[in-house]
C-alpha cells in the first residue's frame, strides 16, 4: 500500500470484511484517518480525458509528449505535469514491444546537413501479407528535415526499380548532393552506380555491420514498423501501398517530431528554407570535430570498379 487510493481501499476492505470501525481499521493498518476522509477538490477534467483517450486510441504508439502536442494544437494548453498525471490515471502508457537483444557497438558521428535536399538516406524494411507472402518497403528520407520523401512497397525491388523511383524523386525535387545507404545488392548494382555517376550524385555506403552510420533512416524504419506495419493487417499489396502512402503523408504533415522541436517535417523544412534564404549559417561539424564518414569524398564502389 503506497498510494493514497490503495490505502483507502485497504481500510474499506477491512471495515467491510471484519465489521470494524474506521478508527480501528486505520489504527491496524497505520493509516491516518484524515487521508481516508479526504475528498479531492480537483476538477474532473472530463474534456481533457476524452480528448486524450481519443488521440491515444487513434495513435496507439504515441506517448504523453506527442499527445500533449496534439492537445495544444486544439487549444487545450495546460501544465505538462497535469497532462502527464491524467495520462497515467487513464492508463494510456505505451508498452514497449519486446525485441531480441543486440550487441552494443560504438556510435559513429552522423552527418548533419545544413539545408533541405542535401543528403538523402535509403533503406529497406520488410513485412508480409495476410497470405504469408513477403513484401519489402523502400524508404527515402531527407536527413535535414526528416521528411519521408518516398515509400514504395513491392514484392521485388531490384536496382532498376530503385533507379526508377529515384528518378521520379529527382524530377520533383532536384538532385541531392549525397545519398547514403547500406551495402545491399540492390544498392550496389551497376544500374544504381551508373545512374548516380551520370547525375553527379555522390553515393556513399556505410561500413558493413554499422547501421548506426545511417541512423536517421534506421530511426524512421523503427517508427514505421512500430506505428504502421505492426498496427495493420494487409490483405493485398495494393492495400499495403495505399495505407503506407497515407501514413507517409501523416508522418510529414501531422505527426510531431521530438528531434524537430515538435514540428512536422514540412513545417521544419519551410522554417529551414526561410532561414537559409535570409542568410543562414555555416554547416555544422560532427560532435567530436571530425568529418562524418558520409562527407569523406573518398573512393566509392564505382571508382574502385567493384
């Protein structure tokens, strides 16, 4: 018995079960009678509780901080400690999903681009349909604004398909300066290397077994799996692609991001563009003063002929 409600419940149980007075029950349990008789004067906050339950029901993987952002967007502004107290009283805490343990490794300095459309990151995620057939998701992310540029679901995504999707993005947004990816066979194919060389785009590969060097996209894939893939059951590939595109739009325009000061990627991109237009600032360096591996203009696989 730690909390006051638990102590009141214990006193009530003792009185009802053993037919003793309140004074004797409190004395036996070591509970002050004032605590038992106390009645809270706090307002019920019914509207806040209803909105928090509604938001948590629609976005089951959102924690207290993101729910508070949504409440503020609706004009419900309160002290965060109050929001957190109600959050716990309503038992809206997000339970972490169990995952296998992984070996720890030293973190490498990550690239910190200073403008939008400077560095893109690519990575794949996988899931399965209700029939058991596997499919993959190609994700493209802008590292500056965290904007989810493209999400393509298909049962097969070879190098030529990757090039076609990147061509579509380049026609809409222009050429990035750098593209970061792992060493998957689709991304080290001749089609990808020839395409990047033809457009003058520097393609940099992270070290094998070092996914933390592509941490932005790894984080995005984790959010997508936690908030989207694990929350849906797909009957067809077309349904998966439609739901994925809807989630991507929500991710870019509605979902608040803690790393962006609770702005959406679209809001942050507009703010960053306005700042750069007004004069901006010089690109930031890595935390330890060294250049990030992504910006080391060394030999790529194309230059080495592999």
